[in-house]
C-alpha cells in the first residue's frame, strides 16, 4: 500500500469530546466544548490536561481562577455538546440555553454537569504556551461517576454511552475488543 504525505491537522485521534466548566470571579459558570482532553499522569499524581485557544472566553476564566471541571458527556446530550461549542459564554448562559443542570462541585467553584456521567474536578498546576493553544495542566481533586456506571470502584465504560471527536466529527465509542495486557499469560 502506498502512502501520501498530508498537511498535519489534528493528527492524533480519537480524543474524547468533553464539556469543560469554568467560572468567573463572581462564580458565574460557563461551558466550553473541547476535543482536547487527555490524561497527563495517571496515578501519582493524577493530572488531566486541556488545550484551549487564547481567544476563548473560557481560557480567560480558567487563567484567572485556576479551576475547571471536565465533564464527559453522552450521545444523549450530543446536541447540547455541539451547541455549547457554537456560541460564546460571554453572551450566553449555556446551562439554561441548552438544558444542562449545574451541580455544585466539592473542591472548586465551577459546577459539575448533572447530565454527564463522569465529572473531574481540577485545579491548575501549570499553564504552558503550546502553539495556537495553551495547555492547562490540572491536578485532579475529585472524580464523580454516576452510580449506574460503576461496578465497585471501577467505571463500566460500556455504560457510559461515550463518544469521541475524530476529524471534525463525533463518533460513537464501539465495543471492547480486548482488555489491555491480554497477551501476557
């Protein structure tokens, strides 16, 4: 099979589509839809990163307060996810405009989104300028998961109704192929 070189644009895929909540100095919340959400350190400490363009209102809010919540949505609320990424929170209350429910977080001012089965409270430890986006490096303070998506202390990913972002499209997450490490016997 021959290969052809193309211009790089979002070359790593998929990435989870997420709703990130933040708040201004008075506590007024905002939501931004992001396709750049990733684990940076998985255990000691747990760190989650998000990348936001400098021109975005949420960039301004997170830079000022040092807090955000990553909310992992379901296919059921895909329309709200897309709409949250289509308007600015400077002029729109995205919670009321798109039928989402804010729930108080335990450790940070930005709220959790009730309709999302997984919510991750983060406090910024570092901001790095990376090209046309800034990388917000966040210490995970708490992870909240809907009870029906848990089996013991483990997330049942088959119950999340998750989707991802690939090449400017939302794609459903499919069936499990195999568990990591299955070749070690």
